C-alpha cells in the first residue's frame, strides 16, 4: 500500500506524543459532513487548540481527516479505528496518529508496520500489560469516567511507572484539570468543546471560545 504523504516517514511516536502533551487536550470529533471540517479546523486553531482526533463513526471521517490534515496548523489523528482497513484509510487521508477504543493486536501491529503512532484503548491492568508487551508506552484510558475515573487511573498507573495515559470518555471542562495534574497523564481527550450540535449548527465562534478555555485550563493544571 502507498500512502499519500508517506505516513511511514512522518514524525516518530515520541515527537507526536510531545506535540500532544504540549497542548494537553485532544478534541474528539464526530463529523457528519466533511464540509464542516475546514471551518472546524480554523475554529480550533483560532482557540489555540490545533489538534483533533476525527473519529471513524460516520461516513464523512476519511474526507474530514484529509481536509483537516491539509491545514498546516493542525495535528490530526484518526479515532475509533477498529480495523486495519481503517488504518489504511486514515494513513492515506494524512492522519498522523491513530486511536482505537480497545486493544487490537492487528491494528497495533499494522500501525507500527506503517510507522504511525497508535494509542489503543485500555481499561484494565491486563490490557496495559498487553500494550507494554507490544512495545507501546502510551495508551488511551477508556472509557475513563465509566471505568472508575481518576482513582482507577491512579490504581492502574501505579504498577506501570513506564506507561503514560490519555484518559478519554466522560471527561468535561470541570474534570479535565484533575486528570492533567497526574504525572502519568499526557493529555485528556474530550468532546465538550466540539460537541456535535455545535458543529452541525455552525457555532464555530463558540467552539473557538471553548477551545481557548480548555487550553487555559490545561495550562493552569500543569
């Protein structure tokens, strides 16, 4: 397979993780219409949050990733990636990282073969162990709140001092800072600043405002 932008030649996982850590917040985006991708990217960048995880939950995902990835300000990844076919679609669209809701050996292996950083979802110590054995050092803690929230993350992180986490799922503006204060947390994933209704209603000024608030809160937490 040949990817546009040659995903294998992009920045390594460590560099991508550093970019994610520098921002501290990863907007988790669901787009029903790829036409909303460009104004959404502009709104996030204007709010100082030039990053997005565009989820494969709609048919618009691949085109939306391609549009947002074409904006040089944006660091764009693909989320809800369940299959190696979706990994290929994401890579061809220009995604610079992949996020999955659970741990899939096939998805992780394919991403690593292509040189694309991958952050699979984990919720138990056993899943963290599998990720560690697969050579990963940063994973998504998901669904964070439903899995016990920050106390659960602290308990899981304890035995795995070498592992870092991106908690996602049920986290909002009021709880993000608590997660970010934990030393094992790279960033927090959330959708409160990119809620589906805000996008479909074209309320991009509100997205910019919420993005700016999220960036300020992340900076204050650290």
